[in-house]
C-alpha cells in the first residue's frame, strides 16, 4: 500500500502517456504520513494489556483525544475507558520523565 501511494503521482494517465516523476516533496510527505498510519495500526493490533504502553511508546507526541478514538476503534467498551485513560496518563507521565532524563544525559 505504501509503495502504491508513493507511486500515485507518477502513474501513467488514462491515455497511456508516460508517467511523471514523483515530486520529492510529495514522496517525503507520503512516507511521513504512512509511518504514522503504520504506528496507529500497530497500536490497534496490540493486545488490550499492552495498549497503553504501545500507544505511548509509538506515538509519544499524540494527544489524549487520539488515544480515546483508538480505544473506540479497537472496540473497547466505554465502561472500560476510564481504566485505560488512567493507565495512559500514568504511562505518559513515566515516559515524559524518561525522555527528560535522556535529554539531561545528552547535555
């Protein structure tokens, strides 16, 4: 799928003409967005027990609203959302502490 999206602008037209070269800007943008999509799919396919950890590790800059949307996509009942949200916030806080410590060590 990724390859197809990257090649889309360069495909031949309906009249059989030669394909165009894919603009570098498009290729860079498409690759970046596909990487995000792959991460989201990995989170959705993770086990319910590892959902929060996987989300925080793969999407550290993502917002809580995306987390909630992915809970819905995964089919987790709304009655369990508060439990997952609490776990997410805990994992997010731990991840931020870890990242700050890593930055301090690099300096």
